[in-house]
C-alpha cells in the first residue's frame, strides 16, 4: 500500500528511490568509513576525494615552494580565503566579495557581533533565543560584558513553547525600541527547525534593527539568498554539511552595504589586500568581507574546503536541497509507519513542513541516549542531543535511501530485543 506522500515502507521501494536518484553518483566521491551507516554529517561531514587532493596539493606546495607558496602555488595561498569565499558565495546568494573563509564560528561571532552591535540611547539589547547553540550564547554574554552592558538584562532570549521550536512571530514581538541587534540560528541544532530568515530580516529592518545569522546547520544543505533577503551579516562553519574536515576554517558574510564599517577586531589580514605589505601602522580595512579577517589564513585547514566546495557546486545546492527534503520526509514517514506505536513509541521532533526543516531529523525517545549507543554498536552513526533526541542526518551527497530504511529497521530491532538495556545511562564526553 502506498504511503500518504507516495512512499512505501518496503525495502524494494528504498532501492527504487536510490535507482531513481540523480545525485547517486556523488557517493563515489566520498570516503564512507568501512561498513558503517554514517548519519552524522550534520556534525562532521565526510572526506571527499577532491578535498584529499586539495590537501595533498597544498602539502606538496609547502614541500616544494616553502614561503613562495603564498604567491606561486596553484591557488596562491595569499588569495586562497578570498577565492574560496567567492566559490561559497554562490551557495548563499551573495556577491563574491561578500564572503570570506576565515576564523572559526565562535571567533566570527565575536568579530561580527562586536562590529554590528551599536548600542545607542535606550537601544542596547541583543535578541537571541533559548534554543541557541551554547557557544553563541557564551559569546553574546561575553560581548555584552566587554561592552559595559549587563547580560542578564540586555540579552533577551526568545522563549520556546515546547523546547523544540521557535515562533518567528514571537521573536518579532521582542524587536522593540530597546533592541540594537538580533542574532539567531538559521536551523536549530536540536530540532532541525529552519527559521524564516527573510521574514525575520524584513521585520528587524522595519524597526531599524541590525540582524545576523549563525548558519552552521544550513549552509551546504539549504540554499540561502542573503543579498536578496538583505541580511546584514552571517557566519557558518565548514565542517558539517560543507565537509571541510574537523575544525576546518569557517566562513563569514558581510552585506556590501556595510563594507565601510570598521571591523571591530582588526588584524593585518583585514588590510587592503594590495597594500598589506606596506606594513603601515594605520589600519585601513579592505572594503570587502576580507576586511573582517584577522590573522594569516590557516591554509592546511582551508584546503579541504576547496575540494568539498567543488563537489557541492557540481551537484548544485538546489538539487542537494531537493534530495535532502525527500530523504528527511522518507525517514519521517518510516518512523511514523513503523516506530510510532507501542512498543516503539518514537516521535518526530522536527517540523513536517518542508519550508521549516533543515537537513536532519530529531527522533525522540525516552531511551534516546541508550538507543544511540545501541545504534553505534550496530555500526550506525547517529548523534545524541539531550534530553532524548537521536539526530539522524541523511546527507544527499553520500547517503542512500536504503541506508535510511536500514536505520529504521535497526531502531525497530533494538526496541524489539530491548538491546538498549545493555548500555549505560551515563553520557560519554562526546555523543
Ligand atoms: C550552531 C553552532 N554554532 C556555533 C558552533 C561552535 O562552532 P565552533 O566550535 O566552530 O566555534 C557550533 C558547533 O557545532 C554550532 O553547531
């Protein structure tokens, strides 16, 4: 019998989805760890062959060129961050000069929030949300402290009614005349809710409030149109859906209308490019996203991003999104069909509407932690987020529909056999 969105719960239907998949060939481009069903690409994406080649090329350039590599390598290291920024710009609907590969997510939050937070008169509050990733909140509080504000009064966290989702209208209600800046995630790291960036941006600007986004959980999975939406600034990591490797260099976006603003945290790599080596003591920032760089770019942590960007651009972000939505719908369908009733009692903690969902599905269960461990022992890699969420991220470039089907069978079997009872209720350092 056909499911309500045209899916069927049979194994042969999963195989049919794979054989009809226009992106199936990209799986060959990746190293999928042996005999593992890898569903954690929203935490650390896998290595692709192009990234490996980029790293090996850069190592060879270092070996054979030494310091000359800054200008004489295939993609001169001196311009590498700008070039990769321009490549990534097409994924986020930005001009080539509005994106730069630089820093890390948390460093870029400090850089950009400090730049764009301009308290004036009664306007000195920052609006974020109570479901935010902790590092963002730590950074916002420390910025407020350094700037002489009071985090317990001046940081306003939009509440969630159910610990899963945020209501954009409620966030807008908080945008009053005391707010100087709004800083929000694009996709919530636990539930996978995708916020309406365009709507929030329009409403913030209507009230003369600057707005920026942490897009760690959306770039590489969801298309963005920063210029069209008028977003002021954004930042994102490159190690999740961007497959840049553990701790790879992050990205930042500054809307060109702000290029004249002085970067809050100045450093010599933010200097006007062709005059940087004049070594003037008077800082003159590049009128581009590059102006917000600080230090010498980490070339070895940037190289893999080059290769992975090539693959994503080759596949096309719209096609990636289309498959991602199909995969997450299929996973939710299988959970509903097979795992929602007694004795399984799994539920979905991710929005059902395509427009409100990022690239992963939060599967909730009272025994989520021990079920995640049982999955790992069966060579399925999910991750766990407290209090009860098994996050499953089927990645369009390297996962298959058949793997999704298998994950659901594993979950069923783990509960049928009460296999999770063999595992400790204590969390490991990283889950
Ligand atoms: C939404 C979000 N923001 C910030 C961070 C922190 O990133 P980093 O360790 O690169 O500073 C993470 C890390 O996973 C994240 O998911």
